[in-house]
């Protein structure tokens, strides 16, 4: 009688092991499927939209942008700001125009030469009841 019991234990153990193996293979297959659906985000380049948004928000809130537009219009404070804020590998150029397209000034970060991809952010500001268009271009050097 004991031989029969050992045989039944072996069969139950075998079924248990096969069931565990099937569950493990199913879980691994499901994991590979879901992991293959993940999109990889490239973090090698900065988020230009947020950088442009931060730049304009800071320049607006501290009054630098408004002061640079009032006569005589001068973008030197904007260039100084970009040189201090942007990392060495981020370049930028800001142009300010009147509503009808007359260029007031162009401010550039120094030591920036060429670019392959340019990210452009446009905004407007009202100074002395006049609308001015701002174009901020950022690129990775």
C-alpha cells in the first residue's frame, strides 16, 4: 500500500510542478509583452519648451523684458540673462518686434554659432498699450 501512496505523491508533485511552470511562463510572457509596449523618452536633450517658458516667465516677472522694450529698446540685459541661465550646450536667440513687424532688437547668447534643429517659442507682451511679438529660438549646440 505504501508504494501506491508514493506513486500518488509523485503524480501530484508532477502536476503541481507543471502547473507552476505554466504559470511562470505565462507571467514572463505577459511581462515581456507589457515591457515591449513602453516608449523610451530620450533625456539626452533638454526640454526646450519648458526652458523657453521659464525664460519668458522670469523675464516678465522681474521686469527685465518690459524694461528692455521701453525706449531706447536694448536687448543687452536679455543677452546677459541668457548667458547666465542657459548651460553651455544650450543656445538661444530672442527677437522682439512691434505689432507691425518692426524689429526692436535681437538678443543672442554668446559663443553660439550653428544649429541643426531650432525650437521656436512665440509670445506677446503689452508695453505702454502697444503689443510686441517675442520670438525665442533655442537649439542644442
